[in-house]
């Protein structure tokens, strides 16, 4: 079986995350989202793609727990994980290696 990597360096994870972000949020039919929501999407997608060997690069919640901003961040984080996981699954199934 061919080894397929779905986890990346910080630079690669950032690039992939930005591509995913653009594909999701640059659609004409997409409802607008707050910056906090978008920050949550970006952070969680990045963290999902980041290799375990770079724990110091993981993104953390920048808002106080219980705040409206944190709630929006967490909502965006759910979508970010979902989108990144879907991308990783498709990459794995295709056998693509980087």
C-alpha cells in the first residue's frame, strides 16, 4: 500500500487552508459570515492539516470563553474541520502523495 500523507508543515497547511477557505467563502450564494466565524474556520482547518511535529504552530482561541465572538469562532471551527477532513479523505482515497 502506498503511503499517503494528509498532514503538513505549517507553510503547506497554511497554503492548503487558504485554498479551502477561498473555495468555501468566495461563492456568490454563500451567506456572509463574521470575521470571528472565518477566523475559527481558518484556525481549525489549519490545525486539522498541521502535522503533529509542529505543535507550537497550532492556532488557539483568541476570544474569551462565553463571549459572542468565541461562539462564532467555534461555529466556524466546526465547518473548518469538516471541510479540511473532507479534503484529507479525498486526498487519501485518491492515493495522492505530496
